[in-house]
């Protein structure tokens, strides 16, 4: 009998956080295939009740090695037998698990999965392209410039600058630079910026605001939070994940204390971001606020813990959140090659979601 699979881990800098999210999902759902994607890119079926510590030295004991065959009707194979999977919950953060690579593999084999499709996943991971898409749609954003070679001329906006990996998440590799020569020096020396970097103005005295959205059974917005920043002005990896075991970090204001008018702005913007970015499943949208002005910063198409802690208003338990993810994945078309379902139906678009809201 077919049942869901949860894929977690993956060859990414966010591998360990992916394990935490994957184990939370498997425990909440119960009867699932728990699929571990190792740092080296190998696939294993593991017990669904493992502790995170059992992955500390690599692949846990009693794991069964799998083969991924990118052929329609195949997919994950154990001893020449394909798994009978009716939906995949993707619990991978960063790298090929979130940037559209895994999504494209699942499209090739015809497996339904949670979250956005291949193209929308790639857009969400690319900070330069995402910012350009938001600006083209008329949404408020900060100006961004690319640093690819470390020899670029200074952008049109002045420092101080915030420097980020173009492809990446969880605040890994982000630094503040006072001037342009420092930006270029960071690009040359930081391994996190090897695939390119983006810079934008560093907004002193601003604050982060973030909110989760989900698109099934209907579009909903979670409570808004205002996380505290570190002393260097960056909402860091340690604050996001290491405090309290990756579930809630220190210094959160949840729900954030906001004027009702500001909450309404965030709600309206979140509807538009969902539509323009092609979000599906559960995603987290990050905003910056200063002096009552809101700008769209980034989107996380697969948030840590699936953003479960944010769903306090409306109150939705994690088991219900994850079961709704499964049902959404099951109800969608098979996105073969990201073109159409196997029955010829067109792909569901975020525009359809937005039209139902209005």
C-alpha cells in the first residue's frame, strides 16, 4: 500500500538542520518512509524514530541503502523494488534539496511532492533573481547588486553593505562591510561566496519581521514574529537554530507587537509574494521594517521545522500542518518535466491561489 515518504538531509551546508526537520515530520506523521539523503549524496531508508545524535557520525546503523533511478515510474529503489510512494514531503534545507534540483528529479520520475516546483524553488534560492522578480512585480525591495568575480565596480547605492551568498540560506556566510573594498575582500576569501554574492544596503535601526504562509487547504498567514538580532546586526544561524535545539531561538517576539495597519501591509504583501514567487506548501517570508516602511527581503521555501512554531494564530498543531502538506502533495498533478500532469492537466499556479483569495 502506498504511503508518504519524508526526504531529509542532503549535500548542503544546512544538512544538520534538515535532519532535525525531517525527524520532526516523520515522528508527527508516523507511518512513512523515512529517507535520509547523506552528505555524500547517497540514499538510505532509516528508522523513523531515530534521534538526531544517531546521525552525528554519518549514516545511522541499520540503514538500508537505496538507489535513485531517474526514470518515470522508478524513483527510490530497494533491492530492485521501487518504493510504493504516493507523496514526498521534502524536508531538505539549502543546496540541491531546496534549489529545484531534487524537485526536478522527482518530476522526472513522476512523484508528487510538497512545496513549490522546480522553477519556483530555484527562484526562491537565488537572492538576486528573487529580488529582481519582486521589484518587477512592483513590490517594495532593497536594491541588490551581484558580486561574481570580486573585481566589480561599486554599486549605485552607498555602504555600509550587507553581503550574502547568492545561493544559500540560514544566514550562513552573511557579513556586514563598511565599504566596497571590504566587500571585494570578503568575496575573494569566503568559501560561502564562491558561487557568487549579492550586496544590498545595510539598514541600521531596522528590524526583521517574518511570517509563514501555507497554501492548503486554503491560503493562510501565521502569526508574525520579530526575531532579535545579534550585536553585529545580523539575525544569525546560531540564533535561528542552535538555541533551544533548533525549534525556537532566544529573543523572539512572537507574536510581534505591531500596529494593525502594519499587519495588514504584511498580509497584502504576503499574498502577492505567494503569487509572484509561485509558493506552495509552507513557506516563510522575511521582511525588513524601519520607521513603518516594509520591504520584502527573502523567502524560505522550506523553513526549518516547517515553521511549525509560528502557527499560534491561527493555532495549528504540527501533526495537522504536516498532514495537510501530505494531502496537498497528493491532490496536485504529477509534474512530469514541470510541464503538465500525466493526464494532460495544466500545472496549478500561484495565480489560482491568489484568485481564490480575492
